C-alpha cells in the first residue's frame, strides 16, 4: 500500500497551484482597476509553499509580475527546492 504522502502530495500541489493562479489573477484585476492589491509576500508565499505551477501559468496568461525579478526567479527556484526535497525523501526511503 502506498504511503499517504504519495497520495496527498499531488492534490496539495494542484490545490496550491489553483489558489496561486487565482491570487495572481485577482491581483492583476485589482491592479488594472486601482483596487486593493494582494501583497507581494502573499503571492511569493503561495509560490514557495508549492503553488509555483499556478503562479507561473498566471504570470504567462495574465502577463502579471513578469518584470519583477523575484517573480521571474521564485517559481523556478521553488520548483528546484521542492524537487530536491522529494529526491532526498525518496532516496532516504530507499
């Protein structure tokens, strides 16, 4: 029987990516309307928690936060960090 982590992880990544996509899209809409924005640190937190795929997709679709170096680097850095953590976990479980 597979470990519960292997079952829950894909759903967690998908859920966080959906939340990140929504937050980036919401922030883009607020930016164009002059409304209250989502804090940059909140957007970055979503990226680092595992929503990097949704953030990357929203940046491409909405053309939002594409000029800021933190937002260009963070999704890729988070992906590498998460991949390294998974590799370490897998090799330890051996």
